[in-house]
């Protein structure tokens, strides 16, 4: 992906990085769309690249994290329930049980 980012920046003529923020789960929750599992992570990165973002800031957490961590006292997203604003985000836990979203996006 790093090579892809360099080629994208070179082709765009950007001298400064263009940042995007990964909120890969929001589309599926906010628009009530079925999540395709870990494929959603790959799609998220690809869509940012297509939009000209050559740096991606991963949603690394606020009160919870959406990546696998061995740090003590860390709570993963949806670990203590899947309701966010009255909407079920259970698909997030399913993806996170299968793969680490951050590591999967880096592949």
C-alpha cells in the first residue's frame, strides 16, 4: 500500500499529504447496509485512495479501540455491548473477532 500511496501522490501532483479518516463501520451502521465482513476494511482503504487521500488516519479509538491490543485495560469496540445510539453495531464485533481491522487494512 505504501508504494500505491507514493504513486498516487506523484500522479496527483500533491506536494503535501492528503489525509482521510477511517470510520469503516459508520457507512454500514448509519445507512443500515449489510457489512461484507473484513472486505469492508479493504474497501475503505481503496475508496480513500480513489478519492486522492494518500495518508489514512485509522480510527484508533476514543473510549474504545477498533484494533487488537495486548495493552492492559483496553476495551475493544462493541466488547461491552453493540448498541450505539440505539442501532446495533454487532457486525463490528463480528469483524473484530475475525481480524484486526488495522492490521488487515495494512496488508
